């Protein structure tokens, strides 16, 4: 891998997501050698993936080169590599570009889409966990519009214009709202010869309410916002199958569609080789202690979505959102230095800053500890928090410019089929 020998301990970090990047930053200029590995050469700001899918933003405004993040850290190296497994007996990892030894290993590989064992859903639906996948959705939506505009079959036209989103969590809710805005503002202008009123957006949620991880206020308000935008919300509905043409569910509901977007769940992106008892089987998360050490290992840690730390307040682990990953990454940098300097590490305490979701123009819901609200002010806060959380000044400026332009013009300017999606 062409990593020079060093007199300092080597910390290998797998994954340049929220957790990995914050860990790298907290180890800058410390007396350690840091090696960051990721299968992509960029950090992805996943909370705004849905805006790429719905033509609101170009992908480069939510991605940031990992080499640029480390450019001022002379102790840090980046390698573009997919890590396959760990050999903990000899402190070594095996990757797509070779092996590497470590003194400390940090696994921050996040999650991947969970299809709950359904091969047909996996083969026919559209996941949204990465930038290439978000671009696939963007292309498919626009290709469907084009096909709907030229087909003479009413049945086919309806199937092209039916969009089914499975999973009523923040991702599903935000995407449904954004696609509804395409229907309400873009379709009538771009496709004047197409009857936009026949376009349907269905949001399917298995529990009794959308945004089940948020407050009842947030659920009710967001459902109201979605309905006002024309989204058909179906709760207590499980998808049983999708063959690429028809969605079947546990109820009488059957939908003909060319597009099923799967936002119904995630499962850990495990790195093979660790003891079975160090993992939670169902969730595919590593069991970690309060210092993020993986059970059974002193020098191997897990952070963020892939880590399950059971505490009194979070017996089943912290929520798989950005804040625990960011906070754990920052603390682990300090803790590893403490361990190296023979001091006791500090236990992780999660500072829950609240949660939020937007449902389109002027509409969002925010849950804070003592205050829950929705509407324009919530939407403004949602925009501000997402803008300042983006990595890189350029990205913040571009996103701000795009949002302002789109807001004034009721536009989504990135509706381009750059790389056609082939089913
Ligand atoms: C569509 C979507 C919307 C979301 N919206 C929100 C939101 O609004 N608010 C919020 O707080 N959270 C949101 N989340 C969740 C949030 O993005 C995650 O909780 C957060 O990214 C977790 O950070 P992480 O560092 O643990 O993992 P990630 O950010 O997923 O990073 C993992 C990294 O590991 C790399 N990797 C994985 N496996 C390997 C391997 N074997 N070898 C090398 N590299 C590997 C990946 O390429 C990736 O860069 C959203 C997630 C999605 C998918």
C-alpha cells in the first residue's frame, strides 16, 4: 500500500463517513500515523441524497474529496480501497489493494440497504444509499417522464408515472415530498402535452405512522404536509414483493409501477473476520463498550452506524443518524491518545440535539427535547442546519445558491439524464 514505516503507532480507519472523518480531524497533528481507507474517494453527505435523486442538487455539491479533507494533516494517508476482512491475531487487514498492519483499528463502515432477504425486491427496486444510486433514481424518474410522454398505452403511461416509495422514515418522507414537487411544479411546465394530474406518488410505511422514530406531532404534521402535496400515504402496509411491474403488499393494495424506491431499512456493512459474539446478529452491528471498543478486543473499535453501544437511555444502541457518528468520532480521537499516553479513556455520552425532516418547500418538522414544531420556521432551521453541516465552503455556497434559485423559480435545475439508467 506504500505507507511509510513510522515510529508512531498506526491507526487504521475504515470508512470516511461522518464518524471516520471526524476521527481523522481529531487526530490531526498528533503523534500517530493515521491511514484512512474508503471504497470511494469522497465523503458523502447522505442527508441530502434525496435532493440529488429528485434533481434539486448536483452530486458534487454533497460530496467532498477525502484527500482534500486530510491535505493539511502530514501524519495522515488516504488509500482508495475496499476492506474485506480483519486478521486480529496478527493485527492485519486485507483489502482490495493489499494488506496493512495496524496498532489500532477503527471500523466506521456505516450501513447498506436491507432488503430483508427478498431477492426480487433487491433486483427490481431502487436503493438510495450512495451518490451513484441517487443518480440512478434521478435518471429513472426523468426517463419515465420521457417514456410517459410518448407511449400511446394509458396503462403503460400510468405505470411510468406511478412512483412508489417504501419506508416512511425521514428518507422516504423527504423523497416523497420532493417528487411531489416535481409533479406540481416541473411536470406541467416541461411536459405540457402530458396530463400531470395522473402522476401518483405512493408512500408505504409498515408501522401505523410516518416518521415512527420522531414524535407524534412530527408524524401528524408531516403526514398532513404530504397529503397536501398530493402524496398518497399508506400506513400499516408491508411490501411483500415487486417483480419490476407490480407491487404486492400484505393488504389489498396492489400498485403497477416502473419505479419502486426502497428506503425501508438498513443493515450494517460488516468487515469479516471478527468473533461472532462481537456482533449483533439481527442488526449486523458490532457490540461496543462506552469507549467504542468492540467486545473481545482492546485495539479494535467501531463507530457510528455500525456500532451498537447499549446505555441506560439507549438500551438498543444509539439511533443510526449523523450525530452519534460525529460525536463518537471526535471522542475516540481523544481516547486513543489517552490510551497511548497510559491514561483512562472517557466514556461516550450522547448529546441528542434533536431530529428533523423536511417535506418540501416551506414545510418541515423539528423535534427538540422540550419543543416540537413544524412549518416554515422548522423548514428554515432544517435548511440552516444542513447548510452548516455540509463539508466544504464551496459545497455550502453552491447548495445555498441552488436552494435560493430553486425557491425563487419553483425550479429543480439538475433534471439531466447524464448516465441513462438501464433496468
Ligand atoms: C438517504 C439517507 C438520508 C439520511 N438522512 C439523515 C438525516 O437527515 N439526518 C441524520 O442525522 N442522518 C441521516 N442519515 C443517516 C446518516 O447519514 C448516517 O447515520 C451516517 O452517515 C452514519 O455515519 P457513519 O460514519 O457511521 O457511516 P457512513 O457515513 O455511511 O460512512 C461509511 C463509509 O464507509 C465506507 N465503507 C463501507 N464499507 C467499506 C469497506 N468495506 N471498505 C472501505 N470503505 C467502506 C463507505 O464508502 C462510507 O464512506 C441518512 C442516511 C441516508 C442513507
